[in-house]
C-alpha cells in the first residue's frame, strides 16, 4: 500500500531577502519569512529591531529590496493603494484614526474602493465584531476611548474584506481586560473569515498564545523562528521577552 501524498500548500505571503529602511539607511537586512494561508504569524523583538518597518515594507510605505510575494505575485514595487486592493489590510501603530471624522466616516475611508452598494454590508460586517462602534456610528472618532479607537482601526482595515491583516502593536496603551477582548476578536476573525494575520506585538505572552508561528528580529535580522508553542519554551525567548 502506498502512502497518501498531501499537496504542499503555498504560503499566502512569502518574503525573501528583504532589505528595507528609510532613505539610504537600511533597518532590515535580508530577512526571510512566510505567513500561511489562514495562519497567524507573530513578530517579536525589542524596540528598534525592525518590526514596524517589516509591516511598512509589505504595504510599500518604505523603500525595500528583495522579494515580497502575496498569493504568488510579487507586490513590492507596487503602490500602496494597489497593495490594499489586493486585500491586504494594515492596522498601523498609533491607530491612525481620523479624529475629527465620525466612526462611519472613518470606516468609509477604509472601504474607499467599495461600490456604494457594498458599503452598508461592509459596515454591518464590522459592527458584528464591534457592536460598540455601531452604537457610536455618528460619534467623532477623537472622542472614543483608546480601546474603541483600536476597534475602529481594525474595523477600517476589515472594510475591504482582507485576506491578510498587518497589525502593529494592537495592545499598546490598552487596559488588560480590553487587550483580552481585542485578542479574542482577532482569533474569531481568523477562524470565521480565514483572515491571515501578521502581528507585531510587545506583549509576547499574548502574541505567542494567539499565533501558530513566530519569529524574532534583532537589529533587522531574523535570529529565531518556529512554531509559537516551541518558541514559548525557548530559553532565549523566555529570558528576553517572557520575563523568566
């Protein structure tokens, strides 16, 4: 009897030899990693390691060299708007909400490529995960709490029904109970919609509990990578990021 052969699934995102930075100064030095289709990958590292730059390189917000392939297509060299249209949502550090605009107007910005006929369905999809945003639909975004602003930032990225979410420090400045709620919603989005997530997060406990794969950046280089449950047990990771 011959063994059953299972096809190898290509990664949703594949990054090879990525150099990226600001002007002539590189912050990343030839990093390689993948994000599985339907998977969650966490990036760990100290401040200044290049985590945010990695996400910005994927969204074409910084100059880069190397290869970034999404669903098999090379996307570096394309404009940020063209990358977003390929259903890559970016939730930046600092949330990036438009404080003078209402919750609904912020969501409209996220769904700017949607035809008008699909906007309401986009709103309802976001409000299913974040019912508080529906309650505050007409409220000025700048008057929301920190947790609500983070919900709005995620909701805005969800308007385009992304295949991949790039999330930069979603727990920053939030109370622990709000962080738990946020990570639960992220897991639900991943499971229900099959949205892959590439997560930058200082809270290594939360990140590794959510992710199925992770890698560690140090001064712009990948120094460790593997299944998240294995990295939790790694002495170097425990000592540097988990506090024991």
